[in-house]
C-alpha cells in the first residue's frame, strides 16, 4: 500500500471536526506572504497567480459553507441555532441563503453533486440538477 492510500484511509476513519483551512492558518500565511513581498521575494506575476488561487479557494470555501448550511438544516438545526454563525442574531441571513440555495438544489447531497459536476466542467449536467428543482 502506498503512503498516499494509507493517509487517505487514516483520514476517512477520523471524524470531520474542522475545515482544511482556518482563519488562524490563513493569517499565518498572510504574515509570511507579506514578509516575502516586503523582502522582494514575490514579484507581481507571482502575486497575480496567488490572487487567482485565493479567489478559487474563496469560492470553494463559500461552497463548503453553503453545503454545511444545507446539511445542518437537514440534520435538524434551527435557523435560530444557525444565525449566530452568520454574525447576526437574526434568522433572516441564513433563511435568505437557504432560499437562494433551494432555487438550485433541494439537499446537501444534490449540492455536493452540483459542485462535483461544476469542478469537472460539466456545465450541462450542473444545469440539469439546478433546473430539476424549478
């Protein structure tokens, strides 16, 4: 068995408790990147490439957040329980987000399948999932 498959096996047996990116890890990375820029170790073209990667990662994080919102509701979480995570005590923010998501998908599983298809570039398949809920 290769090291990679052993790692995957170990990861799948562990409970999912935290996302792969945390605010603290991102701040540490930003401090390091800022230092590299100040020292002239990163040039404009490298920063532009980083910008593109960060924007892709931000989209992936937003998608993961949407999936977690759908999954939490399916697991029985109330809007009152979810609202503080949105930074407000109001249920309107998560309710509005759920309403928007439900225009495309009905469940967390459908959302995950939609993200898989979009990642593969299967726009028509992704549109099929979204249009099935109209």
